[in-house]
C-alpha cells in the first residue's frame, strides 16, 4: 500500500519512481501483483503459464539487493510483466495458444522481450492469445477463453486480448502486444486502454527466418496511460543490424524522445490548435458498423475539437474492395508461410482450428504473380494515404466494427447495422477497418472513445504520418487530458474489491 492505494493500482512510472526512491521494495510490488492476480485471473483467464511465486519472489529480492548496492538495470527495474504468448521467452513456454506447441520452451528471448528484461522487468508469465494469434477473439483449446475486463461474459478481443484484459484489471502495469490485423488496436478499444501499432520497422521483429517480405505484423506497447506507453515504446524500439528493413534512427535518440514525451507535465493540459484531423468514418458506406459505434466515435472526435483540433469528414481516395482482395492474398501467404512447417507435426490437422487450416491451404494455392499484384495494390494504397496525410496531420477510423460480443461466439457471422444485417464472408471480415494502417505500415494509436449504454468500451484509431510516432504520441498525451471521465471508469471487478 502507498497512502492506502494498493501497489498494483499505481502506474508503471509511479512504481518505477517508488522502487528507485525505495519508498517500497520490488518484493512488495511483486507480492501485491501476485495476490491481485490470484484474486482476479481465475475469473478472466488473461495470464497463462504463470511462473512459480517462490521463483518470482527470489528474483524480486535480487532486484532489491541490486538497488541497495546502487545498481539499477533501468526504469523497469523490478516491474512484473507477462508477455504475449506469441513472443519467444527463454525458459517459459511459448505455445501460441496451440496444443501442438504446449511443450515448446525456447532457449532465447525474442529481441523485444530481451530489451524489457535488460531494462529490469521481471517476467512472471505469458498473456493469453487466440491460436496462432488468428482472429480478434482470445480463445484456444490449450488455455480456454479470456473474458472482457468490463463484462466477463464478453470477448476481450485479440489477439492481444490477454494483455489488454490484464492491463485493464491492473494485473500488469504495462504490457506488450503484436498487431497484424488490429491485434493491438481491437482489444485496446474493447478494454478502455491505449495501444500503439508502431511504424513498420520501428521494433525489429527478431528472431525471424524471413526478413524482407513478411513485414505486416509488428510488436508494440499497451498501457493504461500515455506516459507509460511512451516509456515502454522507448524500451522496445531501436535499430538492430540483423533486421535489414528496420528504421535507422538511433535507439538513444528515440529513447530520449520517448522519455521527454513521458515526463512532459505540460502536455496533458495543452490544446490542439491547428491540428487537422481527417475522419474516414465508414469509408463512404463500404464498412458495416454495429449500431452506435460511429456515433460514439464521433463523440470522441468532439473531444479533439474541443481541444482545438479541426475535424473534417474525408472520403476515401482508394478502392476499399480492391484493398480487401489484396489483403486476403497477402494474409494467406503470410499465415501459410508461418504455419505450414507445423503441418508435418503429428495430429496437426486435428489440433489446428479450421480457420488456420483455411489460411494455410489458401496460401499454398497463391501464385507468385497474384502475390506481387496484391503488393502493387498495397503500394498504391500507401501512396493514396500519403496524399491524405499531406492534407491532414492524422486520419481517424473506429478501432472496431462491433462491440464486444458474447465470449462463446467464435466470431461474428454478421453485423447488425442501422441499415440492416450484413453477413460476413470470412472469419475476420468484421475486422476490416484495421487493415489500411497495417498495409501502409503507418504508426497507429488506438485511444479510448467512451462507452455505450451497456457499459461496453470503444476506441478510435489515430493514423499518423510516416515514421511520426513522436507527433502521434504527443497528440495522444494531449487527448488523454480531455477524456479523464472515460479513463476513470474502472471495471466492476476492480470496484468490487
């Protein structure tokens, strides 16, 4: 406790400052989080492969002893983290939510995890994800379903659903995620937190067996506030020569920029005078949205306007249908490349969900010319979005097309829109709104956009200019100061404690 506030309630930066000032110890922090996880996780299933408490307490004790000798690894010294179960973690199972990989224990961390550990974080376990990260609903045969923090009968989204739920419920101070088809943005929106899909190449995705073509998926930070998000991005990001298409800005310069953004106390109280925002809405009627989503997102845009931003409706200058067709081709190829080696494992067909098998088979059927034509469409989309981003500082879209649905539902087969029911032709068509930023490789921040009458959260995507994380995160910090009423709404499970 600090002034009557449980340590698990503090932000990551507050915990870091308290640990380094020796107001409380790493052991006290670990004790607080483990007890809190024990209370809530059985009801929400966000954290999996939790390590033995005695081992975690021993690591926390070592962190305290290091501080007593004047040695700190970094700002995350002693902070408990759980890593998304797609990320490789040394000594801790990396299952990808698959029965095929239930005994897979890597010998090395991936680069992102290594950087967080080098900054002092203590890995306590993993966060749940859909099987192979496919689909924006976190369930699998190995660990089960993760519930939404704001309504345990609803989906947490995905594929970073376990991370988002754990964050919203204060089971973690910060979290990592990854984003291919909105896997950071969708669960962040559904749990009233912040999630950043960084620029392509900002965080080197290592280790990887293919370094040039499969660049659609990225790793990134999630947090309950923008300062923590900036700090975590500064830790995760940075050039690495082993990643040839990574951004070449030096790690030190970028980290310094993130530190400045995180600690600038003036920013949350600033205005947005002169900022031009382009609202893409439903792309001229192309995207179906469940009732109430567009109007809720427009209320969030009003917060931007009240802060001084100029918001305009924008019509798409690209063909969304053609983009979707290209997306299917590229996604099939990417997933097939990643999963086809597993098909040789015993019982692969029986242990893979139907959606994964469909992706693999479709990918194996793609011709090289079809792949390159899809890449050409992707290139044209980038050019079109770049034209818009010369007129606007940021483009906006909702972060999701449906509200969190019943967790027993594998995926929405239809969307009930104000104009009627629209049926989905694939297991992920209801997530189409996120593919534009993915294909363009643009930095995209999902920010809270309030709640509907049922108390379910929604978010909006702020799509930034190329490689302009600093500008985008500055906007996010200012916007955060204008939505304190939404951010103050805690999940009922926390209010009941």
